[in-house]
């Protein structure tokens, strides 16, 4: 089974999270600059003309398509690296997990699990990788 992680994190945690993902062997991903709001609905800023709410705050989104058996390790790595301090703070982000129907590597025609494996990745390290490197 293939899954997709959409992790919404703080901008200043991107490097820590990317490093943590590299450590566990998660290599393929997308990253986006986004704006969003959560439970608190932004922050209140005070200016000369009064105070106003900045509703949609800048965040970063990491999208990762991966095999289900790698989900727990990957989520743990993201949570640990994206959390503020030991207890976390409001605005630290959210991780969404979605099912993925199919992946096709265009060059080789590989599908599914094979299409999301990379030399030196989490699968190769755990013995699930393919012996042959392409
Ligand atoms: N229901 C949602 N659907 C999609 N994106 C969301 C949703 N809720 C929050 N987000 C995105 O996640 C970002 C971070 O949200 P945030 O960390 O503030 O979550 P929260 O639910 O308010 O939890 P906390 O109380 O820890 O702040 C938001 O800026 C927004 O981009
Ligand atoms: Mg919030």
C-alpha cells in the first residue's frame, strides 16, 4: 500500500525536518511554501491604526509518497524534528496521511513500491530494497 504524507510545518523547522528524514532514509519529496490557518486563526498584530489579525500564516508543506511500512518511522522523525522544544507549541503543524492509488516512474515504467525506492533509502537499509541499482 502506498501512502502520501502532507506535513505542514514551521518555516524555521524545514532544515531540521529534512535532515531527520535523510537520517531515516526518506529521500523523495516535494516542498511548498503555503499559507494557512489552524485552530487559533492566526495572530493579532498591533499597529498605529489599531490591532488586526493576520489570518493566514506562512508555513511549509512537505509531500512524501512512500510505502505504508515506512509510515511510522517517517511520522516519528517529522514530529520529533518539527516540534518546538520538548512539549511543542501551538502552530507546530499537522501531518495528514492519504492513500495513493498508483505511482509510475516514467523512465523505467516501475510502479507502486518499486517506483518510490531509491539507492541508499530506508528500504535498502532495511533489506527491502532491490539488489540491482538502476
Ligand atoms: N483542517 C485543516 N486542513 C488543512 N490544513 C490545515 C488544517 N488545519 C490546519 N491546517 C494547516 O496547518 C497549519 C498549522 O496548523 P496548526 O499547527 O496551528 O494546527 P492546530 O490544529 O491549530 O494545532 P495547534 O493547536 O497545535 O496549533 C495551518 O497554518 C494550516 O496551513
Ligand atoms: Mg494552531
